[in-house]
C-alpha cells in the first residue's frame, strides 16, 4: 500500500479508537503522549498499513495496558531497592545519550546478561518501566528541545560473552521482545550489533536472508567494537565504553545501577509512588505487579525484535562449536609444549 494512503488509514484507525470505552481511550492518551497520529502510524507500519490488522493490534495493546496497570507502572517501584539493583546487574541495559538525529541511544549487554536474580515477571516489569519512562519523559523532552517529534531510539547490542549457555537466557529476552513488539512497535530505528565473534558474523550472513525486510533494514552487524561506524551517527561521548577503542573505561558503565540514568529512573518512580499518598512500607506490602508474560505462541509473526533474538539464538550452536574447537586447539598446543618439555628434561 502506498504512503499517500497513510493519512486516510490514520483517520480510519483514529475512528476505531474513538469508538472504544473510556478506559481504553484514556490509555491511548497515555500511550501517544501528545502525538496520536505518529502513534497510529507506528501501529499501521507494524502491520504493513493494513488498517484491520493495525486496529486489532492497537486494541489488544490497549487492553493489555488496562488489564496490567501499565498506565500506573511508573508509580510501582521494585522493592526492596536491592532487588532493583540485582535486576539491573543481570539484565544489562543503559541510556548513553542521543545520536546526531536526536534519537535516544540505549546499550544492551546481550552476551553478559544472566537473568538469574529475579523472576521473569520482575524483569518484564523493570523493562516496561524503562519503556514507559523513555516514552513519557525522554522522548517528549528531546522532541521539545529539537522542535520536532522524536519517536524512536537506537540500540547498541553488545555481544561480548555470548555463548551457547545464553540460550536459556534468551528465552527471557524473547518474552521481553514480544512485549515490545506487541505493545511498543516501531520504537527502535536501528539495532547496531558490536563485539560479535567472527563466527557470529559469518553465521549472521546465513541467517539474514530469512529475516523480514523491515528487520534487515534495521539491523547492522558492525566490525569489532563498531566505533568507526557509530561515530558517523553519534558523538564519541555518546558511545558506551565497550565501543571505544581509546578512552573507554568500564568505570563509566551505563549498565551499573549506580549510573545516573538508573538512579534518576528509580527516584522518579519512588517519588511518583510517594506523591500518591502511599508509604514505602505499604508499597512493599503490595508486592510486584502481576504482569502477564507472553507465551511462545503469542509471539508476533511480524516481530522485528523477536526476529533479532531468534537470529542470535540460531547462531549460538555454531558459535559454541567454534569456541570449543578453539579451546581444544589451545589445549593441544599446551599438551604438545608440555610433552616437549618433559622429553627435554
């Protein structure tokens, strides 16, 4: 369907929203944050501009928001604070700044995320809070500063530490990715994959043809730490430390729960909760949100984020085999060397 039809499609989709019950219409207001047309376009683009499918997707997303209390999720701190810290240390994600086009830049430590410090529900809750904070605070702020709508972000995926053992962890990533694809479509402009082992890059070439065209356009596997290519789209100061050839320091770790972004996010949520008249003690007694985690059969067939996760999964066996061969070769060299020493003595 051609782009000239988009305006008419947006009007049709808006009409379907206007016909919804008040709770869903209110949730749509929270979702669009002052940019209803751009939000409707995102859902249309996620469904190849099919109005019927986009309407179904949007209404299901609004029902998900209402049924899971998403509109109030920024008033639900993860308690105790030590649990929040543990989640941040085991699901590595951080805010780095903005690219040259004004999009927020997020770093994700795919290879070293363990997802072993909390329930999957807690990881999903924390991830949604980052999404909502991005959409309600970060994007509106940069849009105002730029004088134009900025509605998407850039993600840098760090593959350092990626092994076959990550397969079980990627199942949690898939659940999170499904939440994103079904409820936050078209929020990522580009995925940059960095620090990928050679075998990953080789296998990626085989996997890439199987991806959707929309996904292929968005994913870029960069050489090494990606610094050279990334500097074309963002300043050096915006690069996460693991993308800097010179001047990078893990002391400026965007993944750390003590990083400015995570401290501000947690304080924001805590203050929103306290301003509602509740105490930290009462909040602790409320427990975690019971957010419905999508099952495997609920994955979006149009999914771009799940496309990326599944592509990573598919190259893991080859990656592990390559690493095992390399380790075996190294052991053989050591054994040969030791044998030579023993003979000479």
